[in-house]
């Protein structure tokens, strides 16, 4: 990226947030802090009313506005792709709000970009979203509203382990999407600990007037810690080349890492969270595959096959 484009992009970044730290700009463009300071000085010399405070960051004076930003073709395509994802992977309310925002974005696009989106709109689809699941609970907007307003939420939640529903007061920390399901991470006032609540198990959700005072860790840190704590088991199997296509997308749910062609076989490596679960999946392809390691997995598959045979 040349300097003119970078300085323009920095100006857009400064307009996107109330305060932007110099380190955030440096990280985004992979430049030194010294270069950031020089680019900021260029914006000030161009008449942009900026204010900066050491240790805090830069901000643009309230009331200052620039003409509408023109998007590139690549950015326009990214908007369209995001619209398809939001439509299928979030609740109906959030989808409608995003669609409304997209009309505003399309309105400032050049005619060539509008024509481009018209041409490719029917060529982009997201098929993994579960429409029925989405309609079970439109909670995304309410949860994010509670987080922004620092309010406690009251939910009625079905515990899969206890096989019963109960009411919980939760201080919401954030939401994330994994394996076709949305999850709420929050501090449960009943358990006095952080808990993971799946949207499809929430039967009702209400924002209370009770203030949320807890300072939550960034959601990325919580999720990273959660999955680091899970013990992962290295697994290596070999699958006959002619049957490899039958493995399909399920390999990703088993902790797939890599695959290598070795003669008439494909050697596959995994980091599996559960050898029991992996054993059950392996049985499906066992007539065209073999276990290289670990021995514990081989024993589990043998025991499973023996049990299956006893029930036939």
C-alpha cells in the first residue's frame, strides 16, 4: 500500500471509533510508531482537526464530517458476502437490521459497483445455516443491547446434563458461533462462575434493570483459555486413496490437522478432544482405513466393534 492510500485509510479508521491508539494503527498497517506519527502529522497539516493524548490515542473533533466514502469493488463484494452470512447465521432481527444497513451502503456505491453486486448476488449462497434453529430464539440483538447497556439478563435455560430447565440471572460477556450454534458466554449469578449457554437451549430471555458491574476479560481470551484447557489427543490414521472422498467434511469436527499422500493411502493427522468420539467416527470408515496411532484408539475401536457384534 502506498503512503497516500495508507493515510486515507488511517483517516477512515479514525472516523470509525471515538479514540484510536497509535499502536492499533501500527498493527493494522504493519508499520512503526514513528511512521504512524508522521502520517498523523500529515493529516493535521491537511486541515483534519485531530486531538491526541499520550497513553490514550487520537480522535477527530466532534462535529467534523467528511463526504461519503467510496468503496472499492473488493469491499463491495465483501459486503455482499457478509450479508449472506448474517442472513443465515444470525437471528431474524439482526438479519433485518443488517439488510437495512446494506441498503444504505448500496446507496453510496458507484453505478459500476451496484451493477457488480446485481450480477453476483445470485451466485453467492450460505447453505450451512439452519433456518429452524434461528427461529428458536432471536437473542443476538437483546444480548448485545444488554452488554452495551451493562445490564443483567434473565434467561430460562435447559441444562442438557441435568435434563431440566431453570431460571438464571446472567451478566453477559459476549457471544460466538461454533459448529452451527450460537453461544452466550456470561457470568452466572447462580453458579458464581462463567458459563456457556447455547441459544437453542434458551426458551426465554429478558433484560433486567439490574446493573452489571463485573469487568469481563476479552471474549477471545476466554475462548482461547477454554479450548487450551481441553486435553487434545494426537491421532494418525491412513485412509485408502479410492475411499478418501467418503471422509467428507466430518474430518473437521474430529480435529483435522493435515493430510499427506503416501503410496495408495492418505495419511491424516488429527488433534482430537475425545478418543471415544473419534473411535465411533472411525468405525464408519474402518473398512477402508487403519489406525497408525495411538494404541489406545485401536483398543477403543476393537472394544466398540466387539460390542456391536454382540448386539447383532
